[in-house]
């Protein structure tokens, strides 16, 4: 967004703006040039046609307390008449695209979540979140008909890389070196999640409901996917995530393990320590009761050469998380390293001290076989793999969870270009990791 210039004085001879009966009182000043503002929006639609649905969804609200242009989470665009008067149409078109980009990328929701997670909510933190959000979108929205305005916040101002997310910029640098220079910057609550004095709020007029906002995002993503060559890489990545949002895989993996461990039959055994309630129906016969024991989990880790060291490190973190999912009982969790052959089941003491052995080909069938030979037999088998392996032909007699390291669809075996790995079997609960 352009740095605001000092407002031009209104000539003393200018007639006062008439106010009709029932109109809200507005302080004297330059009237909003709505024709110029809407012409700028049309220019933005011409040069960024994939954003047309979002640009036309914004509702304009004139407000002289806004420094330049700003948005709220309900897709209202607050506009300063003085800013519109002194800004060329092409630059105004860039501001339209800039502000709607904040909303499409959910900077208000993400900024609010970041503030809650980090416990940072002061005025300085609001400005830091706004700067980081600008870094995320300004690196690829200008050019090709949208001139870069003077004073726009760019990652290069702090020698940071382009293409990062708002949260990454917030975590990698303090941004304090720019807060004084960009103190004027205020894109509204739609950019950082913090309410402003001018916000109309969720009950104000002309706001979009959550369903309407999601529908706008979907239409924009659909337009980008239909003609991907028209959009920069950052927008194409955003459109992919809009159609296929990333899964919270750590929560899903933990929930899958807990569900498998807590399901019927998992960790259940008969015991004579307490007589069965059904014994009264059979006088003179001692019947055992069904008791639930803590479930035993065996983790099979794919240690073949196709799994990177970083993924193996992530697998060890998941082993620690799995032990927490079963109540923190490390004695109930064992680990098997498996490439083309399986190692022995190693009891879990500390996940960070586990030694993973492998580096050859991949055949997790041996890992499943070794896990089922363990005594006592596991109630749940968790396989952490890239999926490039044969799978058991039959369903194991216990619950199975597969944590899948993602691989691009174009990945092929150099020795056999026609090779395509089998999908995980239907009887496994599959969670994509990362």
C-alpha cells in the first residue's frame, strides 16, 4: 500500500456539501470521488481477472478516519476520500488488489490465531502482523499493469526471502526495524484480526456471511485453477490449498491412534479376578469378566533409502506423540525399523535415543510380520512410510494406522519408469503427514 501523502487543503471557495434529511453527519472535507474509485476497481479486474469475484464482492464505506484504504473481516472496504483524490487510478487499482488479497488469504483469521497462540496483542504487535501480511502478498501482486507504490512493505526491506507466509515472517524476524518507518500502515482488521474504531462489526450493514465469504474464495480459486497460467505461483499455491486444505495431521494421527486403541476388542481380555455379571445365570459355574487393559502399540518405521533423514526425525517425533496418545505408557510402545527386512521390536524408552537401521529397499510386509510375532501381540500397528512399498495381502488381526509421508505424483522409479506404488490398503486408517 502506498504511503499516505499530506492531504490537500480544500479551497475556501468550495461550497459546503449539502446534507439531506436523515443523512449521517460527516465532518467537512473532500467528498469521495466514487467514480474514480470504481474506475480503479475496473482496471484491477482487467489486469487481474481471476480476482474479479472478490473485487466486486467488496462493499465500499466512506470513512475519513481511515489512513488510506482498509478492510474488515466481513468484506467491507473503508476508504479515505483524501487518499482517493491524491492517488492515480493505476495505483488505486493496486490497493484494491492488495486489500482483497488480505481477505482471500484469511489474514484476519490467521492473525487472530497467531496472537492467541503467542499471547501478543498490543498496538505494536498489530503493526507487526500487518507488515508480515503485506510481505506475504506484496511480493507477487504488482507489475503487469499494477505499478508498485512508493513505500510498499516488501521482504527485501529486511533482506528476507520472497514467497514466505505471514507466520514465517513473524517467527523469523522481529520486524521492529520497520515499525517506525511504517507506523502509518493500517490495512484494517481484515489484515491482522484486531478490530478498529471504524469497523461496522458482524451485525453491520452490507457485510458478507461466512458462507458467502467461503463462496467468494471458492470462485476465485476455481478461476485460478481454470487458467493457471494467468496467476503468479503464490496464487496458484493458494488455490490448491483452497480446494484441498492441508490436514492438521498431528491431531489426525493422534486421534487415529486413540480411536484404534480405544475401539472394541483393542486391549480387551478375560480375567477371573472379578466374576462376570452373567455368572448368576449359570449357578455353580465361574465365568470370567471382560477387562480392558492398556493397549499395546507397535510402530513400524520405513527406513528405506527413499525416506529422508528429516522424515525419519519427524517419525521419531510421532513416536513420542503416539506414546502420549496411549496415556504416556512408553512400556506399551515398541518400534521396528524396516526397509527390505525388519529389525527387532525395540521397546520405547526415549524416542530421541532410538537408533533407526536401514537404508535399502522397501518391503513393509516384513515389518507387519515382525510386529505380529511380538509378544504380547500389539493391539495397534502404526506404519510411518512414504507408501512406496508392497502391503500385506490380508488385513492384520489388529487395528492399523498408516502415517504417509507425501510424495509428488510425478515421482517414478528410475530403474522402472512404469512402476507405480500401491495405495495403502482399505483396511488401514491413512493420515498424510506434513
